[in-house]
């Protein structure tokens, strides 16, 4: 048995991250995408209706594979000295990755053994979590997160500035348009809906200012929005520039 | 008393800006956010209506704390040699920070002792100023402002170019669509509303060109808008790149 | 004949890519643009209607020139040692460029000898392929593609993140707004339409949330959208920065 | 007289571009802004109506000053050895700057001596040209233009790619939605309006796809639009990065 265990361990957790995935991991990745796709389709009555049994079958299939995957991982993880033995297994079970794996299994039981409508809805949403299992396979994702993390304080600050400007613009608009359109601008919380749609340049157009002063303030907010969008973009661009430059320097040093 | 004064001074103005805030400053920051939140909610009649007394109480509470804070700061600032003595206190009172502190207290008195509807509205808006008190706590904000400031002339110029293109696009649209839609494009000031919504890519869609030539000009404006948005974003990105590169160099020199 | 062949070969494929195009290539480039323009106009009944014969004539003209071009290229390519002889010609015929050339001729025959409405529609679309012939003339395009290619994995990853956030936002919105607006948010696939319009900040406004919780989630999605847009922009900016820096270094080395 | 001429020449064309403008140039800059403002207001009947005489007066005033400025410039330019003498003056008159100066005067005569409605409209538009006179005063503008110029070929190429994708998306949408919405997607030129509004992420929402396939293609176009917007932004950011880096190096060399 230890032979099978260590062989499987290497298949699940290749020692040196290779260029391409191991066949097992590629299969599991494909399964995650397929499962998410099925979860999405299951919410559309016109698709599920005539194919109820196909979807029930697919649900059971995904559940079985993910449950088996969970227990096999729990078994083979023993090859990792950090998680060997019973206590090691307990330590593994509470790692974020194992929790995500568990959370993406649980909903299957709800769907299978419950008739509560609300629980079913929540369970369905929870199954989207399986997408988070992806992060296991992606080394690029980790590098990506590092870049964003290295400038976290600047990005959070620019989010804070956006929120402050949003509040200010909504407060001004509430004063200016509140009397003309009490439904849409009658209070700051109401004006926030207009504010966020304008500052992010989404612009649904369901709420627009009617007074001249309101239009002027709205135009100023839109221009400010462009400037605010420039901030996170600029920070991310600079962070990637830095990372790429560091990579290049390391390559020079290696030669 | 001097012992308490200098102890409080250190709590309010830590000598070496530490990684995390002092408990006092963290408490005051939380209070500013809570106060802004209450000001925002107070404008919504459906929320204030049934809880009138709660909000009056909260208003008084915030007023008391901010008034006490103001006078305590005025007292302890004497430990700073620049602001010690009566003349030093006067010098402190006119610093931007002290003015902001004062301005965020004044509205409480208006709300408490006035029945004038218009004054109340303005007072409410003024209380949003307390958000500006935040800048005191944020060293990152200062660095941020430095980055933007270092490229101020380029950013102002790109704003100027945006305004010039906005004027030009509106003038062209006024000529092209003015006859078909006199309400929306009957003069350049009216066409400006369309112009700012299109150039900033917000696109509410409440005003759209109807003629073929108008649609063509509108499309050209939208594409120009994308180009114009690229300018501030590019400038900010380059400014952050420069700042990050300078930081790295300084780190190298320190080693 | 070999003299004409090699002369034509040089006209079609100048040895050293010069600053400006050879007159022959400039003529062919102009023809591609003209042909695309005619294809676009041909779909508008109010333009084709009164000028049917002009467009038939233009179609024949473009067909003749492109067919002649194809066979002349096939002949002169023999001067290239890689494609000389009959087997070399076969090898040339399956190169992407030759396939594009062929694909942009084929539709003419469909249009000429078929009355099938559906085939005609498809054929018309296929003729747009002639635009891809352009890439032959553009050395800058190749450099451009290199820049994008060098950061392909980062760009694909950011596309993946956008799709994952899109799925998540749509799933949340389906739970939140699904009961209030079953037509627009009654399933995740339906909510995706709202999601993509909001995350990309296009914001048509044909589908907007009506509940307060829905508006809150929509605002959060719009702000997340701005952050997500910052990622590809930042990556592209960093990639171009790197390329421009490398170019400058090479120029220094040359001196 | 030569004394006055050379004194005025120095006022108009300061030898070393100083930090701040000369008083004369500051006055002329202010006049250009005021004139543009008046031109904009003049198109709004509700503003001009009751103040007809004020605007006629202002028009005359601006006309006089700009005409005097033109002839004074023509006189003092003789101090520049390149433009001295009668032939030098002729050479000056055809420089872009002198042509812009002349073009911004001409409309005054049309407005004064013509009753033709169409001519008046065009004349009004022409007077916006006075804004272009600004470029004379702005050294920063020149630096700005240099940055954009240095990456002109990349920016033009990205514009070309945007136009090609726009054409392709419109062609696909014409095939997909043309039958369902002949008014909006019945031909490629009609679909272009949808295309440009979606690719630039403006999103008026006056034209939206109704079929499922159409919505899918529209979503893909919107995502592609975000990617396309990243290109010019990235190029501009990289160009500014390069320029700022070069500036810094020059400063190092100067020390």
C-alpha cells in the first residue's frame, strides 16, 4: 500500500512544478470547469426542465468524484512529513485548501437529502466554491497575487479615495437634485446608486440629473471618475513593471 | 498637569510614526467613520423617521467627543515648541488641520440651535468635512499625494486637452445634430452634456444622436474619449513606476 | 521569364524591409481597404438598391485582381529557395498567409454562382478575411504581437479571473434579484448578461437591479470591474515599458 | 520706432521661456479663454436673447483686440532675422501659427457683414479655432506632443486594430442579430453604431441585442473592448515612463 500511496502522492503533488500539469491534475481541473458549467446551467429552468434526470445523474457523478478525491487526498497526504499520522491529518483538514475541498462537497448532501427551498438555493451558490479549488493548480496565480499584494496598501488607499469621492459626490448631488428628484436623489444613500454608476463610468442611465446644476456636477463627477480609475490602473501597471524588471535582472544574474 | 499633557501629546502625535495607530488615534478614526455613516443615514427619511431620538442622541455624542478632542488638542499642542504659549496656540488654530477640526464641529451647533431649513441642509453637508480629518492619520496618503503632485503639470495639461476636445466635439455636434434635436443639441452648452457623457465613456444614453452624420461624429468622439482616458492613466502609471523605482534604489543604497 | 519572375518577387517581397512600402504593396494594401469598404456597403440595402450594377462590377474587379495576385504570388514564390519547385509550391499553399489569400478569393465564386441565401450571407462574412491579408505588410504588427505574446500567460490569467468574478457576481445577483426580476435574473446564465455589461463598465442599462441589496451588489461589482480592467491594462503597459526599455538598451549597445 | 518694435517683440516672444508667462501673453491667454466662453454662450438662445447687445459688443471687442494683435505680431516679427523684410513677412504669414491667428479673425467679418444663416453657423464654429492659438503659449504641450509622437506608429496600429475588430464585431452581429432587429443590425454600417458604442465601453443602450447568441457575441465584444482599451493606455503609459526616466537620467548627468 505505501507504494500506491507515494505514487498517488506524486501524481497529486508533483515535487518540481512542471511546465504542464500531471494527467491526474488536468483531469481534475477539467472536472471543476465541467461542474461549474453544470451548476450554472442547473439554475435555468428551461434547460433543466426537460433534462432533469441528466442533471441529477451529473450531480451524483461530480459528488462521487469530489468525495473520492477528498478522501484519497486525505490518505496520500500522509507522505508529506508535515501531515503524517492522525494529528498530521487533522492539521491538514484545517488548511484553507482542504476546507475549500470540503465546502465544495457539502452542498451535494444538502441537494440530495433536503427539500428546504432556501437551503437548496444557498447550497447551489456554495457549489461555485469549487472554482476556488483551481488556485491549487496555478503557480501563475500565486505570482499574480504577489504582484497585487506588494502594492496592497496603495490599492486599498485608492479604494478609500474612491469611496470618499463617491460619498462627497453623492452628498453634493443630494443637495442639488434632491428637491427635483426625491425618488432618486432624496437622500445620500439613494444618491449613492447614481454616484457609483457614474464614478465607475458604467452609466446605466436609469437615474440622470435633470437640473442644469445637477448636470454640471454629474459631468464633473464623470471626469473625476476617469481620474480615479487612472489610479488603480497606474498602480497595477507600475507593480507589474517592477516585477517584470526584477525577473529580467534575475535572469541576467543567472547567466 | 504637564505630565498628563505630554503623555496625551505623545498619544495624539506619536514621535516616530509607528506601523499601527495608537489606540487613541484608532478610536478617533473609528469615530470619524461612524459619524460619516450616521450623517449619510440621517438624510434618509425612512430611516430617521422611526428612530429620531436615536439620531439626536448620536449627534450629541459625536458633537461632545469632537468638541472635547478639539480643546484637548489645543491644550496638548503646547508641547510642540512651534505652538507653545498663547501666540503659538493662535498659530496652531489657523493651520489647515485645526481649521478642518473646527469646521467639523460648527455644524453641530447649527443643527442644535437653528430651525432654518436651508442652514440645516448646508450644515449637514459641512459635517461630511469630518472625513477630511482622516488625512491626519494617513502617512500613505501623503506619499500618494506626492506622486500625483510630481506630475501635476502633465495631469492638468491632459485635463485641459480633455476640456478642449470636449468643447470641440460639442461644437461639432451642435452644428450636426442641432437642427434634428434642438432640445438636446440646440446650443453648445446643451451639447456639452452629451459630450462629457460620451468622452468619459459613461454613456447614460438619455441623449443620443439620431442623424447618420451625428452617429459618425459620436463614434469618433467615443474613440477619442478612449484615447484621452489613456493619457491620465499613462501619466499616473509612469509616475508610480518612477516612485517605486526610486524606493527600490534607496533600499539598495541602504544595504 | 526568370528575369520577370525575380523582378516581381522583389516587388512582392522586398529583401530588406524598407521604411515605406513598395508601390505594388501600397496598391494592394489600398485595394484591401477598398474591398472591405465595398463589402461593408454591400450589406446596406438602401445603398446597394439603386447601385446594384456598380457593386457587381466592383465585386468582379476585386475578384479578378485578387485571383491574379494569388497566382502571380504562387509563380514568383519559386524564387524563394524554400518554396521552389512543385513540392515547394505545395508547401507554400498551406502556409497561413497563402490560406488567407485563398479564403479571401473563394467567397467571390459563391457570390457569383450561388443563389442560396444562407451561403451568400456566410460568403459575405468570409470576404472580411481579406483584412487579415494586411498583416503581411505590417512589420510593426509582428512587433506588437510579440509584446502581447510575451505576457500571454498573465493576460490569459487575468481573463480567467475576470470570467470567475463574472460567474460569481452573476451567481450572487441571481440569488439576490432572481425573485424580483425572474426575466432578467431568474438563472445564472440570464444574470451573466447583466454581469458582463457591468464588469466591463459598458452599462447599457436595459437590465438594472431594483432591490436595495441588488443595487449594493451591483455597485460592488462595478467597483470590482474597474479593478479588473486595471489588470490587463497594467500588464500591457508593463510589457510595452519592458519592450521600449530593451529597444533603448540595444540602441546604446549599437553606438 | 525700432525701439518699440524690439521691446514688443520681446514681450510677445520672450527669449528664454520663463517659468511664468509675460504679462502680455497672460492677458492674451485670458482673452482666448474669455472669447471661447462667449462663443459657447452665444449659441444658447435663452442666454443671448435678453442680452443681444452685450454679446454684439463683446464680439466687436474681441475682434478688435485679435485684429490688432495680428498686425502687431506681423510688425514686430521683423525682429526675427528669419522673417525680416517684406519676403520674411510673407514667409511668416503662411506659418501654421499665423494661419491659425488669421482664421480666428476672419469669422468676425462674416458675423458682422453677412446675413446668410449657414455662413453664420460655420463662422461660429470657426471661431473655436482661437483655442488652438493656445498651443503658442504652452511649452508643456510641446513636450506632451513629443511623447505621443514618439509612439505614433504603435498608437496608429492600435487604432487600426480597434477599427478592424470593430468591423469584424459589427459583421458578426449583423449576421447574428440582423434578422431579429433589421432596423439596428440590418447591415454592417448600421451594426457599426452598436459596435463602436460597445467596444469603447460607452454603452448608450439605445441598441441592444435581443437574441441569446447576440447577447453572447455582445458580451465577447465588450470583453474584447476592455482588452483593446488596454493597448493605447499601455503604450501611452510606457511612453511617459520612458520620457520620465530619460529626464531623470539627464538630471543625474547634469549634477
